[in-house]
C-alpha cells in the first residue's frame, strides 16, 4: 500500500445537509387561556365562600353564647306579669274602641238645631248600615222646617236627612218626623278621647 495514496480524508466529500432548526413559538391556545381564567375565578369564589361560611358559623356561635347570657338576665316572673298586662291592655283597647259616646252626637244636634225647632222624641239605632237617628219635632211654620233641613244638610256628620210626616197640629204648629244617618266617628269614644 502506498502511503499517501489513501483515499481517506478528514474532510468530508459530501457536505451533510444542514438541518434547519426552526424554533416553534410556544403559543398559548385561546381556549386554554379562557378556561384558565374561568378556573381561577371559580377557585377565588370557592375560597371566598368557604371563608364567608366559616365567618358566619363563628358569628352564629358568638350570637348563641350572647343569647344564652342574656336569657340568664331575664326574670321569668316579670315576663309573665308583662304578658298578662299586655293581654289586659289589648282587651281594654278593644272595649274602648267599641264603646259609644253620644256626647258628640248631642253636641252636633245642638249646634245644628234652630232655636225655633223643638224635638220631642229621639230614637237611636246601630244597624249594619251604620247609625240611624229618628226624631219627632215641632216648629211654628213650614219655612222653619225648610231652614232646619238646610242646617242639618250642611253638617258633615249628619247624612241622608229626611223630613217626613209634615202636618199641622191642633195648636197650629207644624209637626214633622226626621230621620238621618250619623257618621260613626261622631259617637266613637276612642276618637273623642284622642
């Protein structure tokens, strides 16, 4: 073999292909990003709910302890007396609320009756429709009856006034019957006291 005639060379005859390395950019997928945001929000709310639950449970326990301490301060006998007093007051209020006081009615009649008119009979009834009064009266003439009707008509507490059975008696005076409805507030004891 001949030295130097060797075909071997340290320089390659063929150049190897240069690998092109293209670095791929790491891109974050949009779906992954949205799901991660939703997960973090959900996780935050879950932790918040857990902490809030623990806070409420602690607050309830503190309130129970305070309530037990306050229960010890109550006097049972005093509470029973107050309950009885409350019942009595409710019954008294109910009785006074339903009590009739005719003073207001008589004051209204006195204010609205003319001096020339005299009432000789008085009836008072409480019906389902309200309060009804009936009176018989005497006066000197028909014109006075008309004036009396006008005076009663101007009183806001006396409603639906009716003058009937007009006649002249043996003394030459005009007799009549009068009916009307009265506002229930006029005879209410509770309203009068207030």
